[in-house]
C-alpha cells in the first residue's frame, strides 16, 4: 500500500501539467490527475482488503477466547459448586 502512495506522489511530481511539441501545447493535467486518483483508489482498496482480513482474524481470535472463557467459567462454577456442597 505504501508503494502505491509513493508511486502516486512520484507521478504527481514527475508529470508536467503540459507538454510542448513544436508549436503545440498539450495539456496533460487531466491525465495526471486521473492517474493520481487511480493510484490513490488502488491504495485505499488494498487498505480495505487488509482491514477486512484483519477484522476476520480478530473475530476468529475473539471466538476462540470466548470458548476458552466458557470452559474456564464452567470449571470454576463446578469447583465452586463442589466446594459449597462438600464442606
């Protein structure tokens, strides 16, 4: 993702706003802006994909911890029940 943002910055600084060919002046500002916007959109899309993967991993870990918590709570309650009835 950082590479796409660096490419966007390089693109903005390296492309001129116009090119002179003989007696013709060709404006390329629109092309430069379009390429810059595409690079930015690509970086944002990659960030969204990474955020989605991270969110899924967090959900999986949370589910595992919930299972462990239930297991520990079950045995804690069982020990508490046994100790209260046998003492």
